[in-house]
C-alpha cells in the first residue's frame, strides 16, 4: 500500500512538473492585508487541449509510419522467400 501511494505521489509530481514546464499551470503568490500569503494556481486549459491534440497527431503519424515500414518489411520478406 505504501509503495502504491508513493508511486501515485511521484506520478502527480511529474505531471505537475511537466505542466509547469509546458505552461499548463502557473503559480503566483500575493501578500494580502493580513499576514497570510495567498497562493494562486492558474490552469491554461486551451494550452493543455492544444498540446493534447498535437500529441495525438504525432502519435497517429508515428503509427502510420510504423505500419508502412512493417508492410514494406513484410513485402521484402515475401519477395526474398519467393525467390528461393
């Protein structure tokens, strides 16, 4: 149970770190009239959606290229076995 919780914490930390790096999240601190600092978190859903769509397109392109390479390799293997 402890390992599972630790793994989840690590995944969340990685997600937040990547989100800050990619501009999905932003943090800011403001001093209010009282002595308590106020921390705000901004979420850019548009940037997240844009990056998600780009990742989907890249994955589809990579998958398509992989299928083409596999098909070419299969055809070459068939030709090689047919010539023997």
